[in-house]
């Protein structure tokens, strides 16, 4: 196994779960998320030798994943929110656990956020360090903290609308 292959395998093992969560946050669909994860890591493999060490590898991979998701969404005919709502309604069953219902509702609420808010809150949920999120988002860490606070307030407001029904 070459050095590049070992590095790629390590990168995949360390980052694939976080990238899956990011992609799932965009699509609300497990199959699409898995496809986007594969597409992301194909791009990582193809461009690994072009990485210039200007940021952490995980940050670079996250940027590739975000761009891959955005490209995918631009090609879609329907809006993400409609897709996610339809997906959750179709797949909702009485047997699903309360925790899974809460997770589905969280993703449904996240889907209603603006694109940049979805990116930021998904990274927060994946427990990325704030400095890394700030770098990926291209904003200062101070501004990021304010944005996260506002996003959480917005999510709470959206969530509370569902709780009333």
C-alpha cells in the first residue's frame, strides 16, 4: 500500500462520519448522503497531491464536501426543504423511537435554515472546534459565536412551531 493510499484510508476513517452527517443535513436522505460522501472522497483522492497545507486536511475535506453538496443541490429540480419534508413524512412510522423522531424533527428544522446557517450548525453538531468552523465559513471566531447563537434561537423558534401541533 502506497503512502498516499495509507493517508487516504486514514482520512476516510477519521472524516467519513462527519462528512456523512453534513451531506445528510443537506439532503435528508441516507442514500443521497452516501452518494455525496463517495463523491467527496473521490475528489479528495483525485486532489490529494494538490493539497497545499494551508489549512488542516479535515478543513479541506469539509470544504470539498460543502461544495459537492451545493453542486448537487443546484442540480436538483425541487427545493431541499420540500424534499426533506416529503422524505420525513413518507418514512415516518409509529414504531420509530422517540429519539429518532427528535432527530428527524431536528433535521427538518435545520432544512428550513438558510444555506450558510445549515453549514454552520451541522459543523457545530459534529463538534468541530470553533476556530475550524470559522476558517471553513470564512468569518471571524467572534462573529461565528454570534451567528451560532442566532442560529440556535432560530432553530428553537422553528422547533417550537412543531411542538404546538
